[in-house]
C-alpha cells in the first residue's frame, strides 16, 4: 500500500467531504480525500443519455435544485463562479385527481373540491404550528419528542382528517417528495424535522420556492470545482475498508472475555485526536482526524478498529435510505410550453406523483453557450417508494411504457415519444444504495439522533443526512462538511 500522511483524512468525495477538505485546507491543515467511486460528487452526477437521434443528451442523475433558504450552498456556488438559472415555471400546471381526471390550473393551490382545499389548508397550518416548535438542529430535544416520534406520519394525518385526497396531497411533500418512504414508515417527528430544515412546511409545499434554481451544467459541477482546487489531495477509486481510530488501553483489557473494557464502556468515545489510519486496497493514510463523509447507511461498510461504541453500532442500524426513481425524458422540443403548460404536474398517490420542466442550460450542452437554453425539452418525473419497487420488478420495456403512460396522464400523448429516456437508479449503486437520502425508522430520531453529530474520538461526521438546515440536500452536506472541518481546526488550536 502507498503510505500517505496528512492532518485529516476525509472519507467520501461528495459535497460534504469535499467541503470538509476545502475548509480544513483553508484552516492550514493538510488533507487526503479517499473516494470509493471513480468520480467525485456522490449523489450529484452530471450524466449523458444517448437519444434515438444518435446524440448525447445532458441529464442530472442526482441532486440538482437549490432553494432560497439554502444560503450556504448559494454563497459557495457564487464563490466557485458557477452560473445558476431558474426552473422554467411559466404557464399553467396540471393536477390529476384520485379518479384520474385531469385539471389544468394556475398558481400553487391544487384544483380540488372546496372541502378538500379547506382540509389541506388546515393540515398544512397544523403541521406548520408543530414545525415552529422544532429545532432542526436538535428535534430530539422537543419536550414531546418521544411522543411525536412514536406515531407514523400517515397515522397522524388520518387522526387529523377523514379526507383521503387531502391526506395524499399533503403527504406528497414529505413522503414521496422528500423522504421517499411510505408515510406509514416514518414518524411525525421525522416529518417535522424535514419541514423545519426547510424553514416551514409551507416552503416544501411551494414548488417555486423549494425547486427554485439550478446550476448551469449540473450540480455535480460544485463538487468538480472543489475537487479541482484540491488536486492530488483527492484519490479516486479507493473505498475505505478499515478505519483504525484508537488504541484500546491494554490496562483495561478484559482478558477473560477478549474485549477491551474501555471501548465497551465507551471511554474511547471521548478519545483525543490520535493515530487514525484509513486503509483502502492501495493506500494507507495516517492522520490525526478523520471526517466520515458518507451516508449513515454506509458506515457499517467500514471495519472500525476498535469497533464503534455500542450506542453508535445500535443507532446506525436504525437509519435507512429511501427509494425513488428519477425519470428523465428528453423531447425534440418542450412541446408542453406550446400548449401554455409549465410542465409542473401533481397527483397524490399516483405512479408518477410529480413532474417538472427540466430543460437544461449552459455551455456543456451540445452547441451550448453560457446562459443558452437547450432547444430540446426535458421532463423530470419521480416514482417513489412502493411504486419504485413495482417498476424495478418489471421488464425494461414494460417499465418504460408504464412510467411514460403515467406521465402522459398529465401532459398528453406526445409524452409517450421521447427521443431519450433514462431512469436514475442510485439504489443499485454500491456506494449510495438508495435515494434521495437516509432517515430514521419509527422512534429512531428521538432515541438516537443526539449521537449523529457527536465526534467519536478523532472521527467527525459530515453528510447532508445528519444536517439541520438543508437536511437531505446539498446545502446540508456543504454545511456539515464545513462544520466538521471547523470543529477539527478548533480542537487543533486548543
Ligand atoms: P454523498 O453525495 O452521498 O457523497 C458520499 C460519498 O462517499 C460518495 O461519493 C460515495 O461514493 C463515497 N463513499 C461511500 N462509502 C465510501 C467508503 N467506504 N470509502 C470512500 N468513499 C465512500 N439535493 C438537493 O439539494 N437538491 C435536489 O434536487 C436533490 N435531488 C436529488 C435527487 C436524487 C436522485 C438523489 C439521489 C439525491 C438528491 N438530492 C438533492 C440529495 C443530494 O444529492 C445529497 O443530499 C448530497 O449529494 C449529499 O452529499 P454528501 O456528501 O453528504 O453524500
């Protein structure tokens, strides 16, 4: 193995890991970033899909949108000199109701019956009342955290209302739209964390807010730009297999039973900066600190020597990835615009519950230039949780037909004939295993959440999935990467 030495070893070159490395360097610390994949960016990924026209078409396989509250990401994008543009949203939207009837409407409010409209408003207000009580940085500190964490979001909604259409429509914004898990599998507290992290539930409901801006040339450009600054400090294609992070104290060894008592009792938890060694197939990186910048569902892919304290080992088993298919369909032109439609479509409880105009812009497109829009129109749709499972179980052509058919319910028969079609499948990727992000199972957040950002000896944690502001988003990843590096710099200074 090639031996390297640096102050900090960062595991994972997604936005969190790269921001940690960038910040640590700015603080005068040397860094090595070890990345499992042969590319940086993690769950952000600028891709190409070949069309029936023989041309490659640009797509964003992973995270892409920025909302106005995501101020740390916005300032970083500016600093890196990356241009942004607004999501296309001119024209009328489409809603398909539970009976399959299509309605064209203006503004944000779905064209539902007056009673359902009132119910939706009431539910949204109720969720926002509770959201205002939640500190996104510590939802487990809410005086009724355990109570809010033991009821599923679905069950709670059903206790509040007997209008299934209102429940489905309100549920979209957290369940299929964000956590990408069925609403009966996560708690009300977990739902409130999601809305608190975005400022309010109303912000999640407002697609013009939450899906506001995009980076020209794709969100992965943020990671590519940071990696370019870091140069040889980033090593690709090197999954970290083992992390040695503390020497157990032999004086406390429980010789009879073979486990070091200090580790078992959690003493190492408060361990100092020390000799950290990250081992990959080809590298051995010696450092004083590690930043673990991978999604929590992947912590257990690394052998920790000594093992993590028991509370961490238990906590990590209660965090899992959601599942969603991001659908990209590229057309000769954005035909929906000719019909006065924005491309924004909703239908709670349907196979495809949301669609947006995702036409690209920028100089990295074929024939592109800064600020220039692609003449081809792109739609993006989402197939979440149980529907994603159903779709992956189908043969490829049937899957494509089912998904395009569901999109055509909103935008008509021309939707059925894309020149290029691609399904993002992060669940099949070994170094992600789902989409968009991880969340706790019922009751997990109030029991284990307080541990997620507490360093384990010299190991600091950084990921969008343990963020407060920008939770499960690139902004949260950037914030967590920066915070981990600043915490290490502070420890170094004392
Ligand atoms: P990641 O991006 O997951 O990066 C972690 C890195 O660690 C990866 O590169 C991985 O390969 C690496 N790694 C894992 N294990 C190891 C190991 N053992 N050794 C070395 N390296 C390892 N966010 C938004 O803000 N807006 C959106 O519109 C949006 N849409 C999304 C759509 C999709 C389809 C997906 C999948 C995500 C979306 N997100 C969105 C979420 C966003 O992409 C993530 O929040 C963000 O990428 C998380 O960054 P991260 O650095 O915390 O983790």
